[in-house]
C-alpha cells in the first residue's frame, strides 16, 4: 500500500491503483493475527472512502494536489 501511495504522490499513479489499494486493505483487515494489520488498513480505507476525488485528481494531474492548484469541489 505504501509503495502505491508513493507512486501516486510521485505523479506515476494509475486510476486502477485506487482499487488496488482498497482491495489490499480489505484483504488485510480482519485476516491477520496481529492487530497492527487492521491498524494499517483502516487509514487507507478511510482516506480513499472520503477523499477519492482528491486521489483521482492527483493521478490525472501527475501528483499535483487540488489544494495546491486552488481547485474547489462542488458539494
């Protein structure tokens, strides 16, 4: 998950990376002996759930942030 997020931030992400991250997090959550597995999955799932549009923007604009570009999101 870390490598994929870093790839998105570096401007090399692909749209399918978002589904990959969620799929990996879902496979980790509840399927590990260590509670740290769940703890690693939850922030990723939450970030994509609530800010998917921002991740998509970063992918489409090669790592640039909506905030840095001054783009507002219609509610």
